[in-house]
C-alpha cells in the first residue's frame, strides 16, 4: 500500500540534479497528494463564495464545504465539530489560548472568563523540549500577568524527566502546556501521566499536537486535554490553516483576541456581544479553499489509517537509526523508544548547514538549524543539528539514499 500511495504525490518525482528526491523534511511541512491539490482547483472553479449568511447557492455550497471540514477533523481527533476552530496555523492557535488567558487575567470576558485569570501567585508549566510556538506565548503570558514560568527538564535519553513532576506542577499551576511529540527528538510524551497530574492540581492542559496528529492515532477527547493545536500543512493539507481544538465550555468562556466581523451577535456603538465557538474565534473572511483542501487531506489520512502510518514510520525510524549508528562521528539527540520517524543528529566536525548542503547535492532534503527549539539544543550542548523526518510517502530507498549520502559527509569535508 505504502509503495503505491507514493504515486499520489507528484512532487516526489522531482529530480535534484542527477538524483531522485529523497524528501525527509516532513517535520517542517508535508507534501500534498494530487487529490488535495485538485480540491483547490475544484473549489475555486465550482464552489467559491464567502461562507455563512450568503443568500445564494454558491454561498451555501461554500459554507457546506467549510463546515464539513470541522466534521472531518472532529472524526479524526475526537469531540464535536463545534470544538474545531480554524486558525492560520498552530502557532496562532496556541497564541489564541495564551492571549485569551492574558485578556481574562486583565479583566476581559466577564464572569465566565474569570476561571482563566492568572496572577503573581500562579505558575505556568511547559517543558524543555517545546517548539518556540509553545514556549514564547507562555513566556509572554507570564511576563504580562506576573505568573511564574516553570518547565520539566529533558533527560539525556530525550525524554521528559518526571522525577520532580509533583513539585513542578503543583497547586499554583494554572496552565500546563506541553508537546505531544518532540519535533527534534521524535519522542512521544506520556500525555496520560501529565494530564493526571494536571487534573490533581486543577491546571488547564494545552497540547501541542503538531507532530502527533499527522503521524499517529490521536483522540483529544480520550486524552482529556483542554486545548490542542496542530497545523494542516504538516498533515498533507495546505499552508495557511491551523486547528485549535478545545472543550466547548472553555472555548465559550475564553475571551477572543481577534475581533470584528463574523464573530458577533450584536454590535452597538459602545460594545459588542460575541458568538459561541467556533465562530467566536473566526473573525473576518475565512480560508475556505484551505479548509476544503484540508478536508480532502484528512479523509486521505483516515483512508490510509493512522495506525498503519505510525507503524510504517516506526520501521523507517529503525532503518534510519540503525544506519546512522554504523556511520562514525554522528551523535543522535535522544534515544527514546517511544518515537516517530524524526531523527536529529550532530555530525562531528561539520556544521549542520554544510551537512544539509551536501545532502541536498545528493538529492536528500533535510532540515538544519535549531528547528525552533533553542533551549532543547542548548540542553544537548549544540547550537544546530540536522534533522531527517519521515512521512507516509517515504520508503526504505529514501532512507538508504540519505544514509549513503550521510556516510560521505565527513570524508567530503576532510574530517577524520
Ligand atoms: C511541535 C511543533 N509545534 C508547533 C509548530 C508550529 O507550527 P506552525 O509553524 O505551522 O504554526 C511546529 C512546526 O514546526 C512544531 O513542530
């Protein structure tokens, strides 16, 4: 099945010089199957209109497409369609939560929003392996409210160090925000344990699901998280679209940060009343074509099966890790057993940017740098790494092409 579905992705036929393309950068963004690309053309040629309130047939069709997207996402990650809020990307989704809490802490949102209020006696907890998208907004919130920012450290094995979980997440903790899967280490975090601790102290749980939803079965309702965020573009969908998932009562009491048209019930010259979620967070004209295309992507993923995708990528991760272990001078960051097909490593004596350039010359696309996780890199004593990350369309040949090129990197740069 996996060898066949590769043909659905036209970009994978690209030649890089003399080489075929080995695309191992899906952790940054995924490639798109033809059916997702076709949905754009079909949407703009047959259904394009502004959604909601339209009195004509095209507007009804566009609205149906837009709302069908919520249903597809709710089928994928659990909950009801109205728990699915469209944003620009996961970064915006996480900011909507952090900034909403900030507004609540400064008296906005009335009585319903008081449950979110933070002050100097409170703490926010994150982890040392967060992508900046799930760290910087919480730093900003801490600075704005006087709350203390704390974090769970990371072990040498690239897993969360839970030995002080009970003292780090304590009765002062109002928000516990963590990633489901590290975008650098590939580690899958123990969400159950972390949610259990959050429930003991009454903290809100915010899950960064950017690297889990595309690669494994995930059900936010079963995980019992309060809010979750992910991006369409990492899950075969288009850029420009993210999802904020939340528990209904929380979404309906969180103050919105973007206000304007399409999210209000009544407006006077002095004040306005807001709609319930999801519209409450969807001010202005929405990315309808993107939602339509993402719906096709979600259906494609569901048809292949997330369980199968997970198993396939675990096999590829094994090929990558076993192969890298045979090449001298390469240090992989972390060694978690419970992982996805994302592997970041340091090449002794060669800067990650040079590694990336050499690999590119051999047709291999990887990511280099700090992958928006500077504190995690600092934790491992490096400033930059090279990251190979797989997806459902990769095969062992891609991994072997990568391994053959990687074995040549140090000799090429004359490093013994
Ligand atoms: C774990 C994680 N969180 C958040 C993000 C941010 O996603 P986006 O840039 O699509 O908002 C990424 C993207 O790399 C990520 O890997």
